[in-house]
């Protein structure tokens, strides 16, 4: 069987984008002013390197957050961070507007509850094409079925 993967970019709320670009602008302004100070160049170089790295990381997260739905797993990428969730381990997906830190750039999120190493875990994501994502996910994992605005794993009957 040939593995097929679908890529879903993250929604980006305006406040996240504006906040990120304000941070980039403030870092640029700060670094431009810092270079003109009569400090040793080693210190200046260290601050410049840190500022460039922090800016690159922020932009990587802002434009590098996406979700890849494979035949048997969901790969979540948020800049340099990533999570891989087996589709069979997912037991519920529900809409949420939680503020928890997660791989979502929008407050219009989906909370995924799953099992890993015998422990229940949750992660929030925010795919742009939410309905398409949920339909594709339910189609790839037998036992996951839509119930209203959420997806549940059907419990096997004894």
C-alpha cells in the first residue's frame, strides 16, 4: 500500500502575526541601537547573534507550523518542534478555544486526546481546513467517527 500524506497549514490569527512581527521589529530596533553603543564588539556580536537566532526561531514557528496526516499517523510540526501521533491512539478530537501552549497559531483549535506509553495526553492544533482535516482523519482510522462537532473513537462491543 502506498502511503499518502496530506499537509494542512495552521490557521494564523491576526493577533499572533501582528505580535510576532512587532517582536521582530522591536528586536531590529533594539539591535540597531545597541550596535551604536561603545560596548566591546564581542558583547555586541553575542547580542546580535542571539537577536538573529530568536527572530529566526519566531518566524520559523510562525510560518513553519503545519500538520501532516499520513495513513497511520499525524505529524505535527511547529518550527523546530514536532510530535507524531499514531491515529489508532487518538480517542477524541473536540473544538476548543483554550489558551494552553500548543502547536496552534489560532485560538480556534482542535484538542486531540490520545494515548502514548500508557498515559493520556492532549495537544491543540488549528488546521486551516478544519472540516476537511476531520473528515480525512476519520476516514483513515477505523473506529473514529464524527459525533456533532467532535470525533470519538467508538468503543468495541463485547
